[in-house]
């Protein structure tokens, strides 16, 4: 059977879906039990991730200049990170993240995801990276939808403060179309390696799990303080 980009994207999203219980912080936020300091740490971490990922996507776009569909996909991702950075400011302000920014020490496990995205920007085949990222974004979008709902219901955050999470919670048909075109471009040119792309995706998902677990540990550690 002829493989299509749409089929590859659907298969990768299904195969690389995380364990529903892997994100231990999400249930705390969902029931309003996460500490304000943990939400502030989340804001500070996302600030670092967004800045790093935006530069990585810009570099991937530049690397893909001979592959127009891939270049368009990564440019769209970089533009999206810029929008997300703007929206993150309202969330950071409400949870008072800036008050601790100068003294905050990020957990090493929170830095694995952006570091690996930067590695992919340097070393990954663009079509493989597009496939891996698209599968990872599906899980991230679900997390953001749950967090946005919880912030409104349990924490009283307004639409502006939830805007960062709302931005990622709703799938973008335009971005999905660009991802499909990028994957199809790599498939047609014989550059796409499904096994390699799935390996990239598994590692992305693993690093994301470490990110959430590190923030969950911060919250749990506060419970044990006298």
C-alpha cells in the first residue's frame, strides 16, 4: 500500500501517544492543588523553552531552504512561538513569576526538551523532525486544554492569563496542513525515515515527561518542608 503523509502523521500520533498517567503535575493543576510557586515555575520554564524552540525552528527553516514545504512548516512554528511568548507574559504576571526570576534555579530535567529540539535543529532530517514534532504537539495540546480549564475554574484566571494555554489547546488546521506537506515532501524525495522519526518522537515525549515530573517534584518537595 502506498504510504501517505496523512497516514504517517496519524500513525505516529497514535504510536507515540504518552502514557495517560505520565504527566504527574497535570492532575494537581486539574483539581486546583498545584501551588502558586509551581505555576510560577511553569511560567519561567516555558519562557526558556519558547525562546530556545523559536531559535531552533528558525534554524530548521534556514536548513530547509531547498525544501520549501519543510521551510514553511518550521517558519510557521517559529512564528507561533513568538505569539506564544507574547501570551505567556500575562500568565507569568498573574502567577508572579517575575518576582522569583532572578533567584530561580531551573531543574536540569526541565531543560532536556529544549536541548533536544536544539539538537534536532542541528542534526535531524527536516521531514523526520516535522513528523516527530507533530506527534508530540498532539499530547502538548491536550495538556494545555486541561490546564486552561483548570486555571479558570480553580484559580480564577481570566482569558488573558489563560491565553498562552488556549493558543496551543486548539489545533491549527493551517499548521496541520503545513506539517502534512512537509512530511509528503520528504516522503516523495525519499528522505523520510519512519523509524528515525519515531525515535525522535519517543525521545521528545520522554523529555517532555521529565519536564513535567521535575515540576511535580518541586510541588511535592514543598509539601515536605517544615
